[in-house]
C-alpha cells in the first residue's frame, strides 16, 4: 500500500507545483524538457552509431588482417559500410591508385609510387582520419551543454521562483506555509527538472565519450599503420 501511495504523492506534488508555477517557471521547465529531448535523441543515435561502427570495424579489421597486399580489399570490391577505418582505407587506396596511375616511378622494372606522391597519400589519410573523428564526435557538444547547463538553468528558475514567492509574502504581509508553499514548490520544480536533464546526460556523455575516444585512437593507429604498409609495399 505504501509503495502505491508514494508515487501518487510524488505525481500529485509535481502537478501541484506545475499548476502554481509562474510563467517564467513554466518557460524554464519547457526549455529543460526540450533540452532533455535533444539529449536523449543524441544519446540514442550516438549509441546506435557507435554500435554499428564498432561491429563494422571488427569485420573490416578481420578482413584486412587476412590480406597480404594492402589493396586486396579494394581490388575485390568489398564494402564495410559504417566502419570508420574502412572509409579511411577507401580514401587512401583511391589516392594511392591515382598517384600510381598519374605519377609513377620505375624501380628495378616495377612501377612504384614516388616519395613526393606518397606525401599526398599521407595527407589524404590524415584528412580522412580527421573527418571520421569529427563524424564520431558530432552531437557530443549537445550532451556536454546539457550536463553543464541543465542544473544552472534549473537553479536560475528556482532562484527566480523563490524571489517571487517572497515578493508575494511581502505583498500579502503573511509568512504562513500556505502563502509560501505554492511559490516554493513551483520554484523547486525547476531544480528537479534541471537534474532530470543533467543526470542521464552526464552518464550518457561519459559512456559515449569513452567509446568515441577509443574508436578515434584505433582509427589514428590504423591510419599510421596503413601509411607504413602502403609505403613499404607500393
């Protein structure tokens, strides 16, 4: 029985607070609600993106590790959609093929890429790694804003609401609980709303940031390894 009464009491308290909130308080809660929706949208979409990227990257690295020629995957026309490392590999292989076609040098009867042309390949690999890193980090600023700004927006609404509650006491010249309760409860609602935004966002942000950094580090290491392999075998 007690377990049923507590949620009902909490719900009634929230309704009471909303009904007695000022226009500024309601606007604050609405802003926090929109920020929460954006945060959850980012959390869900980023989690899905990272899950797909990690699964596709695992398949790509297995296929890449099994090759002797670094261009075998390109020659076979294999595709690993969603794998950041594959997008980097495809850009590098395409640029290498272009340089071999347009600016080759002959070494012991074999067509090879010149050192100056290989610098262009390295630049392309670096640009591709940076582009993939930006794609992985896209949207994280919204979560960091929710984490940092949510509690402060809620606190602003609370301070404003308490200020108006005490102003009402001064006008009515009465400091009873009945006079203070509506304004204070409505003011505290914005603090709760701010925490409801910030708490899931901070956990989601830390989890996604850790996974994103891991993927970016993996991508940078692969770019360096691929450049070395292409230089040796091309």
